[in-house]
C-alpha cells in the first residue's frame, strides 16, 4: 500500500509544505525578480496564476521579444526571466537564448510543459513531430536549448507517494547556476506539478550566500607587485576595462576609485560602452582602434607606455578588436599586464585590486612612494564639443554629435538603446553619462540578433518606473531594425514610457549591402511612421537638418512621453558614419570584393 506524505512524515510536516508554484515565486523574489516577461498559453497557465500573486507577470508582443526583454532585464538585475508555453512558445526564444549565452546574461527561460500524467501514446498538439512519425519527441525544446550550450532541464515530480517531490530544489539549483556563472538556463515545468506540494527549502536571506565562494588561487600579491612596479615606471599609463565588468558594479567602482586616487586615465571596449560615465575627466571613452573616434585617441594610440587590462574577454572578438585590422593599440601593446578575470565573479581581479589598494596606501603613508603623475590637466580635463552647422543635412555622419549637443544643452543624460545595423555603429560616438539605473547604454553587440532595441527599451522603462525616474530613453534605429519589432510599441504605450525613437530612414538594409537584390529592400515609400507612432499614443516628428533635430529632440525630452523622430538619410558615403564606412569595407573585404580589399589593406597600414 502506498503511504501518503502525511502518513510517512506526519501531518505537521505535510502542512508546512509549499506548492511548487509558491516556492518558485519565493525563489524568484529572493533573486530580486519583480517582473517576468512572456506570452501566455495553455501549458503555462497554472504557473502564471501562481506567480502573479507575488510577481508582476507582464505581456510581450511575442515570445522572441519576451526573451530579448529578459536579456535587458538581466543586464540591470541579478536575473532576467522569460515565461512561455510549451514548444510553440519556447522555441521562438532560441534567438534570445543565443544572445544571452553570447553576452553572458543570467536569463531564466521558463516554459510550461505537459503534465507528467499526460505522457502516453497520444501525441500532444504542441509536440514537434510529423503526422507520419512512429514516436513523439517531447524533448525537442530541451534539446534545442541544449544545442546552444545552455543547461536545460525539466522539473521532476513525485516518485514515491510518501516523499514530496524535490522540484523546488532542482529549480533553485538552476537559478543559482545562472546567477553564479552568468549564463542562461532553460527550465520546463510540467503543468500538473505547479499545485502539488514540494519539499520545503530553507532559503538564504540574501544573494551574498551564493557569492560566498572560496578563491582557490594564490599569488595576487605577486601580481599586484608587478603592476605597482610597472606603474611606477610609466609616464603615460592606461587602465583598460573589459566588458566583464559591466555586470560587476562593485568591482567596477573599486577600479574607478583606484584610478581617481592615482590620476590614472581609463577606457573601455566597445562591448563595455555604457558602464562608464564618459564625462568623467579621466575617462577616455570606448576604444576600438581605427574604428573609434575619440577626442583623446592619440593618447592611446601614440603615447601610452603601459596598459593595465582588467576583465576583458579570454578570446578577442572580431567586433571588439577592430576587426583584426591590427590597429587596436591595446591588443598589440608591448608593455601590458592582463588580469582577465577567470574566477567566478572576477574574484581574482578583486584580490589583485585589494592588494593594489593596500600597497599604494602603505607607500603613501610612509611617504616613500612617489608616483609620476601621468597626464597634465591640459590634456584631459576639458572635453571639447564638435562643431556643428545647424543648417547641414542630417545623417548617420552627424547624428551622434547632434544628440551629444542636446545632452549638454539640457544638462541631462539619455539612456541609449541602439539597434543592430548602421545605428549601432554610429552609436559608439554617443557620449554616455550618469544614469538612474546604473547604465546609460544598452546594446546588443552580438549583432546576429536584430530587433532588440524596443524590447530593451521596455525593460529599461519598467526599471525606471520602479525607481520613480523620468530619465529619457533614446532608441536609435534604422527602418529595417524598427520594422522587425514595431509591435512592441504597444507595451511602451501601456507603460507611458518616456522614450524618443530616432528613426533613421533609408528604406533598405544598408549595413553589409553588396548588391541590389530585392532582399535588401526593407520599407515602402508610402509607409508613414509618424502615423504609426500616433496610433500608439505618441507624437511623430520629421527632421532633415541638424538644427531642426536638436530643437525637436530637446523639446521631446522636456515634455516627455513617447516620440518618434523620422530622419531621412541618403546612401551617399558622406552621410554615413565613419565607423560604418570602415565596417562595410571590412565586410566587402571578407566577401572577396577586390576594391574593398584594397581599401581594407590601406586602412590596416
């Protein structure tokens, strides 16, 4: 005879057992999750009801956008969460899962699944199999996410009538794996488990429990001694901050504090853009060799005699190292110390920084250490403003300068969300400042995933609303990328978001265009985005000159709400950003175009 849990462990134990749905909600709250993004469905309906008692379960316009929004959420919080139904809902999220894996984002992709009592010889209408199949494949989505390199599991139910299931513990293990390793996970939850009792967990009070790990490495003091010796000899040092630090705010602040204590200029990579306040007098901006246009780029390319590189990628990315043009001075610098951060949560970098702080403080206190100040105030203290002709034609070549002018005019910073394409590469010239959410630029540098900027803006808007902030979000997008995702405007409307969409219109997919095939045509001349934004409760504007744009953007930011500024931009080279021209040259070179190859070789020289 099968014993019940209460017969086996007693009624008192049984009564304190939570349902799986309750435990999942409590665990998500532990990790700071206040919002879940997704699309409803039959297999996930029970979980939606269970979560909505404690957490806001918010709709997205489609599953892929839910995944992208969760990616942005994970950029700003300990975890991002996407919720969908079985297979038809979860499989569209694989693009977002690939983005999360590539960018090291702790996103929890949760999918409802068939109940364990439903598994039999009948095919479920969500199963992925043809009518002629001899068997059903219930693991299609699990295998798809595993193929991307994610940890993917289905929660398991009760296996003995006298024992509660351990699905809650399995779920916690997956959450902690994502958090500690900064990697996405995929979890299927059978719908009949949601209301079943699960083993009670003793949850920690805060996330410090998961971060308390022993650093099984030694020698930090020796590395710090090497860095100190190098810095003492350098006259023009540079601290180069890698993109790993964007998700470790405490360590980033530690390093910046060290730079300010010792007048060390610092810069970051393209992938790290937005994690720094580029208005800081010691910040040189986002550097990428010949592809970057920095006011003090000559200091990096010509004067730096020692580089301290912290938290950069183990393998260099083509995007992030000037597309292998050999013009990335930092990559090729002969006098450099690299601390990549191979331990979890960059504990090895932290250990080195602690030693550096100690060594420099002790030297300073004994008055026996004299550090050669690196840069005169005249070199870095004042950042000049790019000259602009207010009557000149607006295009990708000057859009960043115009936006920077408005920020300075209003004495406030925008939060930038550039879309993949020409907009992304023009956006590296934008000046990022302070932000109420800790980041002033959120992009998808893994630019195989187009259509992320509006889902990202949606997550940012929710974060700002949580803080009671009215800071303006500025989405910079081409018409191709915009048309991928315009249906997400409904959620910006519902939020009452303060967002300005700068819509760069040329009616084609221009980045990488190598011919005149119809596939490059992304728009129709009759399309009026100003009417579209009005349908979503926003206001449309049209600007062709720098002066018109500066005045319009300033007004939009001051009155708030949802706006779209249409900017018609031609295809002439003179109207393209410097970065895009070089990137199109690189793409042509890689595709074997003879003229592009000549230009690329000249650029590399």
